[in-house]
C-alpha cells in the first residue's frame, strides 16, 4: 500500500490516486480478516500484533 501511495504521489494524477485508493480498499479489509482468523485459530498468536500498521488498531 505504501508503494502504491508513493507511486500515486509521483504520478500526481487522478488515475494514480484512484489506483492507490482501490488497492488500499482491497488490501486493508483482507488484512483485518486474516488477522481475526489468526487470532481465532492460534492461541499463541501475539495479542499486541496489529493487522495493518504496527501500533495502530
């Protein structure tokens, strides 16, 4: 996601921004769903681990 945000910034166009937003809209919910799945299936999964950005819920 950071890569595509950087690419959108470098391109400075609506198309670049749209692609970055679309990518984030796709990957962020998947990261949260995978995080919930790991928490539900693995007892030793660290409780302090975050789904997307370390330290941000």
